[in-house]
């Protein structure tokens, strides 16, 4: 063929495109070609399709919320000997501490008769759908290590987050949306590591919407809108790029290049579908009011909970909503003035109750595992000005839907609520159990990195099958 200026420019342009795409491919960890987020068959029979994790940052006090301990009232104000994990870590010593009763009354609710404090009148209405785990214990006594451990199974090393592991193991239910979304995450105590993929392929990174401290009204997925081009112009541009990419791939096998192209195509599909997902204006006034939207105390977290329901409907695999901030002492962290728990309960109780009711009414609760909890609990004795210090030795989370028993409580702390003593559940055990409910074997869900097979539960973890329905 005669070499003309036009032919030379045409072939050179294709070459420049190859160089650019090759550069991008070199920055991409090897992943499955074509569509790395395609849904995968579970390893085991799955009880749940997805997870909604409601993260209460800072450590809500279990003895003031869901773990009723009448012994605290009996010994209120008395000095008793406790083995305080945090004091021991700081000073190497333990000693007598002043017992402090809860300032809130507890009442029994539902057919199951579970005890709930007056902090949570809305969640209390759903105890017959809840599975309380009263015997959790974890690693780390400070927020940073314990929050990282909750999210990644490690207190310090950079490991993939739980949402990334689930995204890696199961893929996404909806090809137009990410498999893992976190709403209003905090920048502290792990920050992006709490939703990062670490050494897993970058496809499994959590997509964040907004950040802690920012009103959710103004939050959106970054760069989801292109104000410079119309929707029609964007589509023409996308179709052109897709045809060029197809020509580049014609007759060649290039897994990395295919993975990069698939990520571009996912970005395009997200631009078309994600804005509609995050737009709650089409929800009825009654639904928004049920979540507390429009009320000053509950508006922001109500929006998070409503978004979580919309994402569950849309097939997002792992959804995390966060009640937190970016300070060194997060919201539930009442080292003094434990009465401030009332502020945080007021902000979250009605929205969480509405989410449980809404999922159940829409037939989504059976296939969605709802998980509520913080990085640790708090001590049964006083600290500072009528507050409580961190307690990783015993605390409560609850689960709902997704194949767990309803109206059920598993495990127990001692009579003061200080330490898990009956059917103890380590955080590795909880991770293993949630993976199992999704159809993933925590011992087989591994990724080889630096010559070692890594997993979320490291070399530990047992499945707590006693809570399965």
C-alpha cells in the first residue's frame, strides 16, 4: 500500500492509542478478562444475596443499648475490681473501678421479649426480626486498630476490606453499578483502607458517595456528571471509543487490555444509571417521612438508610452506611457525658427502624443481611465525667434477614457486661459467618499475594452456624 500522509496518520493514531492503553494496563492488577465484576456462583448454598452494614463509628455502649444488665443498678457507685484492657495496655495495671448504671430504662419488646433501652424505641419494634450477638470480642483497644480490624480483619497491615472481598468472591448483581458502595465514610481511623481493595485487583475497590461531615444532600459519586457534553454527545463519544477498542482487540488475546476496557464501559454505564439511583426525589412523601427525612435530627442518616434500600433493590452486593465523623473521638465515643448517646440514638433509631420495615414490606429482608454495630463496646464502669471507656472484650451487634434466626439472642457477657463469657464470638468468627451466609467459604476465599494466600479471616475464624434459621 502506498505510504501517504493520510495512511501514516491513521496508523500512527492507532499506535498512540495502543501506547496509552498499554500504559493503563500496566497500572492495573491482573484480573478476570472482559467483565471482572460479572456475577459469580457462590461456593456454598447462599442464604443472602447482599449485605447492608450499618456502621456506628466510635463504639456504642452495649450496656446502655441492647445488653441489659440489672446488676449495674445494684452496684452503682461501688468500687469493684475489673481487668480493664485499655488501662492495662496503657499502664500495665488494672484496679478498682466505679460501677455505673445505665441512665436509661430497659423494657421488653416483641413476642421474643428482648430487652432494649429507651434509646431505641423504633428499633425495639423490630426485635422479633433481629438476631442479637451479645458475646462479640475483637482486637485492638483504640479506634484506629479496632476499626481497621472490623473492616479488614487486621489491626495494622494493609489488607482488603470486607466489601472488597465479597465483591471479589461474588461479583456484582447489576452490571450497571458497582458491587460495593460506601456512603459518607470517615477519613480517619483507617479512612479509605476501610473500603479499599489493598492487593486485590482495583476493580473491587468500594465506591464512595460523599464523606463524613458532608451533608448527604450535596454528596454524589465523584465525576459522575459531565457538564461539558450533552447525554447524546457523551453516547456518540463512548460508541466511538468502543469501536476503536474493538478494532484494537480484533484478532488478539489481551486480558489486561480487556480488563481496562471493561472498566471504561462500567464507568459509562454508571454515568447513565447511578444518578437515578441516588436521586430520592421520586420517593413518596410518606416514605421519606418514615425515614425521618426533613427532620433536623434524622434527615442525614435517614437519607443514608433510604439510599441503602434503593441500592439493595438495584442489586448492589455490599452496601455500607456510616454514622460517623472525621474527628479523633468519633460520635459514639463518650469518654465523658454518656448522656450524649441520646443525641446519636435520636439521629439513627428512626432511620434504621424504617429501613428494617421497608426491606421487609418489599420482600427484600429475606435475601438481604442487615448488620448493625461499632468497632467495640464500652465499659460498665465510669470514666472521667460520667463517661465510659473502650471495651473490646465484650459487646453487641445485631443482624437481621439474610438467613439468620429472628427474635434470637446468641452468647452473653458477664453480669456486668464487661467481658464475653458464653458462646464467645471473635470478629474473625463474625466475618466467617457473614461470608458463609453469602455462600462464601472463608477458608477458600483467598488471594495469592507476595507468595502467600491471604484471606479476610487470616488463619482463624469459625462459622457460627447456631444463628442460622
